[in-house]
């Protein structure tokens, strides 16, 4: 815990890992008695899960021209492989 209200577990170690409870953050750590993380954004066909992006059911991502792109499984063209 990073919170001083928890007297037996409070720490002023700002580098201590913690969980801020927000799915779209990573590298969570204690900072001034609170837990903060670095926010990130997923594609529209993805959801935040365990500090990463996970493809939603019914979708896939394909690397097109060096960019990860969302596709509905029903819209796939032959020659493109889901990732």
C-alpha cells in the first residue's frame, strides 16, 4: 500500500510497484502516498487488460503497411492473416 492510512504497510518508497486499479495504465508505482501509472490507449477493436491491449471477441488486428489495423472477422480479405 502507498497510503499512509495503512500504518503497518505505508512506505515513502516512490519506486515501489502497486496497482492503481485502472486497466489502461502500466508501470504503476507509489508516488507521494498514492499509486499512479502511465496511461495508454488501445485500438477501437481492443480493450485494456492486465496493463496491455487485448483484441475484443469478433475482431482481429492485421499489420498493414507497418500499422496495426482492426478488422471484423467477417470483413477479412484472403491473403491477410489475423494476429
